[in-house]
């Protein structure tokens, strides 16, 4: 009887909730497997965005270049993906010193606009972006040094005489030729000169020379101005003298004509009354010989005395 009661108090785990525990365990395992699968899938799927290349490598070797935007995948564990820019980039070329055609030293500072055209060639020959920029900088410096070595210093710095426009085009073309020859897979769109300057040790001597040249030029302009002023004054004085001489000659001609006409009128007038003419000439002579201090002693019977006294006969 006691044994029966003891058996009644024994609980069988398999009979109370055993199936439910196994069910939850299986669900948890499935969930973990699903999560691991999703993680596995997402870690081996990659997205290609606009403006970039995706480089798929297998054991370090490039096996695929994905250029078009979209969703792609890679082989798990043995493949990796890196990104390269597809858009144009700006590279600031290091400042360098060159010699011009007229043997003057100057510092140049350039920048380049470039892009990756063939990622596989770029990786094969330049390895990295930094390597590609390094090779590009070497070519730019070499070409710029060669081209500017054909120009005088004044042609480079003087905007009015500068051939920088065509120079930039030539540099760009020749740099691309060198890059193509090396199969670097990159293209330089444009090379531009930002700044030209002198080495510090040459600046003062050049400034002094420029000041001297400007002063010499200013003195030359002043001398030219003085010469022009003297020429104008001399020409004006000559024209004035010519005008005065012509006017004097014209005046003498007019005076002579007037005196001739007056003499003619006098002759015509005096010929009508000779006695009046004789008296007029006598009076005219007295005007020139008699002044306020002149004393004249005349006989009372002289014609002149009689005339002064009012006798007309």
C-alpha cells in the first residue's frame, strides 16, 4: 500500500512539458541558422553606387571590375571587394623649380584634373591611387619643365604675351601620351598653372632690376615729352613769326597803296590851286620847325607876317 502511494507521487518529466521544450529548442536552432545565413548572404553581397568602381579580388588578384550601379555578389571567404572613384579628381602638384629659356630660375605650382579610365590597368601598373598620382606628378613636372624651358621668363609671367593657354593644352596632351605608354589606365583632363614665382634669393635682385627698368622707361617718356614740347614751341614760334612777317608785309603794301592814293588825291587837289598848295606846304614846314620856344624875327612887310596879322592881300 505504501509503495503504491509512493509511485503515485513520482512525476515523469517526459509526460509533463517534455515535447514543448524540444519544440522551443528546435525553433531556436532554426532561428540561429537563419540569422547566420542572412549574415552570410549580406556579407557577400555588395552594392555598386553611381560614380564608383568595385574591384573584386580573389587571393589578391583582380578577377572582376564592376562598373555599372546595382547589386552584386562575391564568393564567400576567398573574394574581397574594394572601391575606386569613377568621377574626376583634382590633384595639387607639388611646387617645383625650373629654368627658363633665358636661364632664369622660377617656381611653378600646378594642379591637374584626372580620372580613372581603366581600373585594372591602374591597379596592375600603379597599384594604388597614391601610386597613380605619383606617376602623374612625375610626368607633369617633366613635361612642364621641358615646355617652359622653351620660353623666356617675360613670356611666362606677362599675361599680354603669355602662351599659357596653348601651353596647358600641350602639357595635357603630352602627359596623356606618357600615361598611355605606361598603361596606367588613367587620363588627365586638364593641367593648369596656378602660380609662378621666383626663388626667394632671386626676388630682391629682380625687384631692383624691375624698378631700374621702370625708372629708365619713365625717364625715356619724360625725355620724349620734353622733346615734343620743344618741337611744338619751336613750330609755334616759327608760325607766329611767319604770320607777323606776312602781316607786316601786307601792312606795308597797304600803307604804300594808301600813301600813293593820298599823294594822287593831294596832287589832284593842289593842282587846282597852286597858291593854296604853296601856303599849305609852308605851314606844314612850320609845324616841323617851330615849337613853343622858337623866336622868329620877320619884317613887317613879309608875306608870312602879313598873313599872321590878318592881311590877305
